[in-house]
C-alpha cells in the first residue's frame, strides 16, 4: 500500500533560488551553447568565443594519466594536492622567474575557478570590497557577488595599458575603503600585459594600504614580445592564481594552483577539505607531467603567434582597426562601435548569419562593453583566416 507523505508546511511552488545566485550569465558560455546548437544542426561554425586551446593535452600528459589509471585504484589525495605536484610547481617559480617559493605555500585547485573560490572565502568577509578592472574576466565579479563581497569595478584605459594602477587603487580606497585588489596580466579580454614597474607599484600600494593583492597569472607562458612577471617577484605576500588550462592545454582536466601566504595555508586547507575534498588524482598526475612537455607546448604557442599575426593584419583590412594591444593570451578585444551600440545583438547576428562565434564585450565591461567584442585565436590558422573572410563580408553587407 502506497504511503501518504505529509503535506509540506510551505508550497514547493513558493520556493525560490537564493539571492546570491542572481549573478549575470557568463555570456561566452551562452554563446558556446548557441554555437553548439547551430553546429549540431549541420551548420558550419567557427569557434572564437571561448578561451580554450584548440590543441589537445600534450602527449606526456596523456601518457602519465594512462599509466596511473593502469596501476589501479584512483583515490583522494591531500586537500592541498599531491606533495610531488606541489614541489614541482614550487620549482617552476625558481626555473621560470628566479623566485624561491616553498612547496608548503602551494595549493593545487580545481582549475583557477577553484582557486578563486577558496582564496576569496579565505580572505574576504561579506560586505568587503574588492577592486577589479573593467574590462575584466566576468567570473571575478560574479563569484565575489555570490559570496556577498562587493566587486568595485575600476575603468581602465589605453593610457595605463588597460590595467589597474596604484594611483587608481589609492583613489578608490580613499573614496571608500577596499579590502583587496585583483589584477590579471596578461589580461582577459584585452591581451594586454602590465609592465614590470606597474605590477611592482600595484603590489607596493596594496602593501602600504593593508590590502590583499591577488594576481591572476593564468596566461603566463602565452606572451609574444617579452615574458610576463610574477607578482611574487615584488610581493611575497601576494596571492597568485594559475592553471594548467591555458598554456598547458588542459582545460577539461580542471586542475590549477595557487601560491598563498603562510597565514592562509591552513584556512584554505580547511575550506578545501569540505568544499572539494581533493582535486582529481588523475588530473594531478597529468599536471605534473605537463612540466616536461615544453617542446610540444611551445609548438602550440607558435601556432597562436601565427594566428595573432593573421588577425592583427586582417582585422584592420576588413573594417575593425581599433583594438587593444595583444601582448599575451590569445584574444583580440575589438571596438565595434562604428557598427553597433549593442554588442550582444551584434554578436548574435554574426553567429546567425556567418557562423562565426564571438563574445560580446558586455561580458567583460558592463559600462562600455556594448561597443566591443572579443575574438579568441586559440584555434587553428584555417579558422582565423576563414573567420576574417566571413566577418569581412558581413561588415560590408
């Protein structure tokens, strides 16, 4: 006989999602979903919307994961990550930057996204205010809001290399106190890179004002004129976030890392134990092998450099001459203001009419992004050439 369950005191129809979940959509992912629907219907789609390497993970990465899988049991690891991987990441800072980093301060995370969640929870309380740049990566704003932290968007300009400055932070802090500052170099969506002096000044000002300084270095390794500097070279208390997703071509493996001050290690470990338990074992084994795949990864980067040159030459020719310097990463952030004041509708038309998937600037800058769009050149050379051809025909129509 069927059991009759009691009627709940409150109608389920009255239940609603939490206020903290009311964040803006990540438009790049919405464009990807729309592009995939179009592609599944048999249409030709050129993917330039998501910052995802077109190349697969390096051979040594796959071999390491395969060997680990063949050995048998795949279990949890320590919440802070495999000791061998933490030691290898620490050694990377000496090799790449000449900076000594104790392995004990390295935290392995589920991509940079896991790093943001853990670090924001460890550093900030509800009501705190954190400075970020506009344009900038939209997940900063959304994750901070979801945690009850106020993102303070500071407009940047070509005059400062589209980067936050120590002077801008001083002004914002004097207007209303900040708790932290988050900067990215090379930047998404612009591809611009802070000078060594600008990065050092930003860290110094944060130290003087008693602010947490977070440096997102996920695009390190992907620079075209000069190597990027780590904030740790100037500020040993900086929180650095990085990932194996971009340079190392491991987006779907969901593994990244942080370097944090000693005072944050145990708080982050406690949070990680409950929120994630651990980063997937196979991904950690594979990530350690990625450091031995430099030759293969540099070949992939050379492909990005060719794609960059194609777009830098073709975009002005087809009617898109205004874009920010592309020092690193694999993006062009182009001004489309001569064609539209609604980049969301404009990018939707481009996808519908040409099959080229690009991301509207509103994802990155709520005040001025209506006149920008971002193109990722992380795919193939053929994609960049054909995309320029299709976009050129669209803009002339």
